[in-house]
DNA sequence: CGAACAGTTGATCAGGATCAACTCGAGTGG
DNA sequence: CCACTCGAGTTGATCCTGATCAACTGTTCG
C-alpha cells in the first residue's frame, strides 16, 4: 500500500529514515474501485492525495460536445492527482481497470512535507517529470505522423512499465481500447486502427486483448523517434 | 530585477518577511541577451536559475530533421528553466526579443528553499501551473481545429500578459512571427497565415507588427473554447 | 541596392476524418 | 441453449482540413 508511494518518492531522491517512517505511518484509506470509476474530477479540489497501487487509470479532459483528450496513462505507483496537492484539478482521472488506490489526506501530506523537505522535493520532482511527459507528448501531436505518434506512446508505456517491474521481455499488460489510444493521440478511431495494423504488419508490435508485445524494440524506437531521456530514469533507462 | 521573481512567487502563496528578505538578498547576475540567444539548452543541467525580467522567450524542442515544436512562450516574471532546478533539460529556451534576465545560482536557490519551505512550495506551484498550461495546449493540438487552436493560444497569451500588467485594452506586444505560431500549434506556416486572416476577417483580432489586438474578446474566447480556469489566476482572472 | 526575412497568394496533394457497414466475441436473460 | 445485445475491432468509400510546393510582395537593414 504505502510502500508503493515510498518507493516512488525514493526514486526521486534520498529520504531520511525519519521521512520514510513518517510516510510509513500514514493513515491511508485503501480503496478498491471498479473499472470506469472516476477517481478525481475536473474542477475538484481533492481532500486526499491518491496513489495508484494496482490497476491502470488515465487522466483526461472532456470537452462539452463529447470530444475527449487523454492526457496521460497512470500505472501502479503513480500519484494520480499531484496537482490536487496545491491547486484544484483541471481535468479528470478515470479508472481503466479495477484499481486499488491508497489515499492520504491532503492536509496530513502537507504536514509531512513541512516536516520533511525531502518529501516535498520528491513530490515536486514528480510534478516536473509529469510536465516532461506532457511536453514529449506535445511534440508528437504537433509534429509527428500518426505512425510515429503511436510508436512513441507504446515505447513510453513500455519503458515506464518496465521501470516499475510490470513488464518483462517487452511484454506488458496495457488495458486500453483503440478508442483510448485515439483520444490520447488526437486521432480518429478508424485511423488508429489502421495505424496499429501497419505497426503489426511491419513486425514492430503485437497488441491483442490488452497484451502489448513489442516484437522489434529498436524498430519501434526508430519509428517513434523515441528518446527516453525525458523520463529521467536512473541507470539502465533504456 | 529580483522583484519580478519575488512578485511571481508571492502570487503563488504567502511568503514570510524572512523569505522575502532572503530572496531580495540574492546575488544575481543581471544579463542582457540579444534576440535569438539560446538561454538554456536541451540536455543541459543549468548552474543557474533564470528569471525573465524583460522581453519574450520561448521553449522549444528541435527534432533532428529541422522540425520544431514550441512548447510555451515566456513573458516577464517567468522562471524559464524551472525544471533545471531538479533535473536536466529536455528542450531549449530561446530569446524571442532582446531579453533582460536575472540569474541566481541553483545551489543558492536550493539553500533558500531549504531555509524557507514557502519558497520551495511556490516553485512547486509554478511547476504545476506550467504543467496545466501544457495540458491545455495538448487538448488543443489533439482535438481542436486550427482556427480554435490559434484563438485559444491568443486568449492565453492575452490573459497572461494582462496578469503581469503587460496588456491593456486587449492590446499587447506579442513579438512572434507566424512561423513561431505554426511551430507552437503544430500547423504549417501557410495554414497559420490563412487562419490568422480568417480571425481578422471575422473581426476577432488584429495582429500586425507584433502588436496583438483582440477586437472581440467574447468572440475569441468562444472560438477558442477558452476557459482560463487552468491558469489558476487569483480573483478577476477573466 | 541587394540580401534576407516576414507575410501573402494560388494550386495541388495527402494524411487523416467521417460515414456506414459488418464481424466477432462475451455476456445475459429468457 | 439460443437469441439478443453491446462493446471492440475491422473494412471500404468518400470527404476535407491542413500540408506542400512555388511564386511573389513588402520591408528592413547593412
């Protein structure tokens, strides 16, 4: 439960034993949410800070007429409402699958950060990393073809899943529909479908029933012009 | 010089007198840079924290083959390399006009943040705001037409300039070329040109020689589906 | 006076959107 | 056990937004 959060924060920088203990002592409400549940809502100022412990979720902005832009996909360990610690939310977070989350009161979290600047710094660093991912995504939407965009997204997902031990042998569970991918990449569903077929035909991936397999990693990286530097992973980031 | 930074941080939350004094005591190197100068470079880990005091700049990612995506425009008061305080940079910042910047050593800045958690929090909040702008931008690139995208960008620029006292009567100096706008919005230059003409023809804006005038604010807001909530400005944000 | 750059215009092209069916499970309920 | 529905994926045909190519204007500046 809390361990996921501690591990995540510790990846951002060293934590003193006291800081770790303080985090471990967090009174959290573990909660299980069904697929499709709205974990956080546009406009809210959440009372809690929510960490995804198990399952997948995504952040998205819904436009009045039904159009939707998916902003990011969350995997285990991610703090899904970082912005909620200081601001109200500008978009929503929805569970993609059944999710287990850990919630700690925002006020308590702020208390911990006041006592342990290292914790505050870790959250800040997480916010910056999120920003870096947004920017990489922007480059794709502004300047890359559909083919490259899809490839780039799949690379990013794979690297992030690997980093938290959720992918092996370029194989990972990525429970999205093609509609989700479309809304993430700014494409129509039909075109996403065709692009995935092209990637399959080129022997780069296979992707059926939420099981993503990357069959040609260097090929996919090249197709997506993917450079993992922006994820700022330690060590064997590649 | 430093005052710009202090004012900006103070907009993010209260600062104690001690914190303000500490900031005011920053030994900063004021510098003037010519238009086109690269203020920060992709891949660098800057030694300084740079605040734009006067002039305009933009953050951008250059792709190997010459394509370019502009990520954001910076105006007076902005910290242009927030990410550099904790991470290396994933993109570059270039001066749009001659700029005056204030630079304080990163180490010193960290010292201040250790002593004054309020300052650290303000920087964190700035980072979150930047993220919110990126996301709003993503929605546009993914799901809006060229016309709406341009309108949205111009709205954002105007609101931000207003907020720092650089715009009056819906009139502001916005020293970008149409090529810059194109790279910011993911459009071709030709199409940006035509879209601007359409906005002019519809009586929404005029934009010549770096002087942006919004002639029909409600109209432009509607055209761009612009909702300033994501900028989290205090009070009379509209 | 001639670069060099910014803006503009016209003509043509293409990437991706849209519209409309149809297939294929996986439930679900009678 | 079968009929029915519903969501996801797939396919084909057509349309259109915005890209590309190419030229030309105007302005600034050395």
